[in-house]
């Protein structure tokens, strides 16, 4: 809905151009906006609103009805008795009506997209409503933008401004934490373009809104009802990324890899796997050891390169890896053991995340 503040700006701009004062009331005589301080005209406005006249001259003012879909919703006053005031009033009525209709159409589109994402509509209703609102069929991708901290209007406006010229893109919100971008993907021919767009969103929000975000996105879909699936995929990508790829700012559903498999494992199977790998061992790895393991994996199990990047002697690194072998029972210098350990650590992260979720539900 068009806000009173925006209507006030419109009246001020028209008043500045025409050098005339204007005021807008609802059909009950309550003032919405004005460029001057009008006298109490409630009874006069109510009488005019209920009359058959579309406009009239009274007390040195031109009165105009602003009708939306055949119903009088506002009364416009132009405080001037000159003939030019009639023309100014008619033009102002058209401007206000068109802006209100555009605002309502945008609101209707937003509500439609929200219901599609949540799966609240039948397929036939989706297509009927989309046709009425002139929403074209197109290949689209759903992006979920997770804000670190409290979301505000600056963040929403920043995202909208990034796609202000796109008629087939939609920006909406379903909760206090996330923004949703439904992006037209018809021209995305390169497979890397969705990822580049996600990075662009994150970078712009860092620079413009001074906020840290994570962006997850689903698969491209051709039909409007399938947007719900792309949305669920985007949410899942953020959830899986939070557990296994916390260092990434952007996460694609199509690139979750082994994290997707582990995320869907039942807890009983996870516990059985951890028991098989580590037995009764207690894993208490300090920060230095974890950094060493991470760097060792990043360098494809290359001892010399890892030692160089850690600024330690090669023999020191070998000693650390041998000490780690005694703790975990795996020699991560061997590819098979390294893979087993990597998967086991991801399974442990998944189990820890599930335990936290159960604990939070219990507290509620």
C-alpha cells in the first residue's frame, strides 16, 4: 500500500510545480496529506464523498474524487478557484490513482510469491492469479539471504535497488531473519552465473548496508509452482552450509557434495559409524592440531608444502601427525584414513548440530 509519506511527497511536488495548495482526505474526512494546514472540513468532505458529483467547487476549493475500481477512496482538494486548478486537480487525481494501483499490484504480486514459496496455493489458482497480475512464465532461481543480526529496511531496499529494473524479479520476506530473491534466470547461460550473482549480493550488502550475510540458492525451475521446491533447496543449502561449510558466504544446493548425504543420515547410523571409526576414544583435539589437519587437507596431504605454510620443520609436522595417529587411531597421511577422518568429522558436526536443535526445542 502507498504510504502517507509518499503521498505527501507527491502532493508537495505537484504543489511546487503548480504553485497551488493541495490536500488529500479519505472518504470519512480524515486528512491523509496536505501542503498547507486546512480548516476542519470533515462534514463537507463526507457530504461530497456520498454525492453523485465527481468534482465540485466549494469555498474557494476544487473538490475531486479519487476512485479505485469504481469505489471512492479519497477526496482531493485544490485550494484555488482559478480554471487552471481544475486541470491541476484532474492531473493530480490520475497521478495518485495510478500510483495506488501500482502499489496494490506490487503488494498482490508479493503476496502471491509468498504463498507460492510456502506451498499454500493450488496449481490452478497460481496460474490464474499470475495471469491476472501479468506475471510471465520464466526460468527462475530462488535465493535466500540470511542476515547476521537484525534485518532492517536498509537491507531490504538495498536488495530491491539491485534489481529495480527487472520486471520478472521479486524480492520478499517471510520471517525476521531472511530475505528472498526470486531471480529471472532466462539469460543465465553460464553455469557459474548463479554463483557470481550470489557473491555480488553478499558483497553489495557488505558495502552498502554494512552487514554480514550468507546466501543460499536452489535449482533453476521453469514453472511457478516449482518455486516452492527451489526455495526449500535454498533453505537446505544454508542449513547444510552452516554445519559443514561455515566459512562460505554463498552456498549452492547443487554443490553441497557429501554434506547433503551426511545431513540426511539418521542419528542411529551416525552413532554407529563414529563408534566403528573411533571406538571408545575421546577426541579432544586442540586448536593447533585442528589447524594442522585443515592445512594438511588443503594441500592434498603434501607434508612439505603444509610444513612450509605452517612455518615449521618437516620433521615437526611428521611428529604432530604421528601424535594425532595415536589419539584417533587413523594415519591421515594415508588417503583412505584421511577420507575416513574427514567424513567422521563431518558426521560429528552433524550430530552436534542435531543435539543443539533438540536442546533448543526442549527449552521451548
